[in-house]
């Protein structure tokens, strides 16, 4: 008899027979994705490969406020699944956002800064950016259902290179039980008042980042890259700006 979990199990061997060798199962490969330290500010969205973090994403949130302002804006946005028709952001989310960011940066959040960021997010969501946070945006996909994945983590091999990170917001469209369309939306602060070439220059560094997200999502769900769109949600500008490949 073989013993499993303390119970006797008949393995079919006659008394006195030599135990037949059993194949040894290979241990599964497990890759741990480290979470950032509780007191270390980080870029709200991240994308890294074998070479490390993308530097322009770190620079986006670097500054005298140790990243708290960008993290506050991101904290509000990541808690929105779908925006209601009136464009109003639930004010009850404020205390949760402030607690999370205070832990992240390792200090209390300045009240004036918190109020300023909340007003920024409310203005952005009440404007044209808010349309990108409603299910009506995706009606043309003709999907049976939609799903929102905020803070979407991934570890994927693309073109022979391991990539890992988190995407701010991913909307998935399902038909026949499988994903057939997707959109990646990335939150950005800054760029207020820019236009023309100045705005193009500001957006240019993000094209490679968003192209990488497109490839990752396409690989994860077996989609053609053309079925994955990418959009920058520019909070100060209150705009959703589609991003084409570089």
C-alpha cells in the first residue's frame, strides 16, 4: 500500500513485490515579480525589460514633491472602473487614495496638494477625457461584454525578450468567450498648454512605451496588434490622445 495524506491507498502491487519506479514530476517554473517598497515612490505605470526601467517614465514623476502629486492623480484614476454618465468622480475614494499614497511616499499627504489633484481629476473626467472612461466608447467593437483591468500586471516574452510591468488601464472586449479587441490607456500628468510641435515632442517618448504595451497585450491574448489600440489620458489637458507607433 502507498500512503497519501495519512490514508492507505491500494496501488495494485502484490505483497512482497518490488515497488515500481514512478516518474518524478518536474517542479513548475515560478517567477516572482517584486512589488515596490512601501516607502518608495514609483512611476504609476511601469514597463521594463531585461535592461531595467524605462527612464522617461521615471522622469515623468520625478520632482520636488517626491512623486506624490503624480501618485495621487494615478490613485484616483486607478479606482475608476466605468465613469457614470454625469462624469462625477466618487468623492468617497479620497480617503483611500490619500492613505495609499502616504504609505507609498512615507509621509502624510499635504492637504492643499490633495485638494488640487482631486480638482484636476474631476475637471478631466468632466471633460472630453471622461468619454474614454465610459463603455459607450467601445460600442463600435460589437463585443458581447467588456472588462476593465486597472493596474494590469504582466510578465511576457516578446521578440525573445522578457518584459514585465503594469499597465494603468486595459479594456478587453469579449466575443464568443474570448478576447477579440483591447485598448491600453496610460495616465499622464503635465503637457498643459502645449500645442503643435511642442505637444508632439512631449508625446514622442511615449510612443515606444505604448507600442510595447500593444505587442504585449496582443501576445497575451493571441490578437493581431492592429486589434489593440493605445491611448494617453492627459489629465492636465483633459484629453484622450490616441498614440500610433513611432
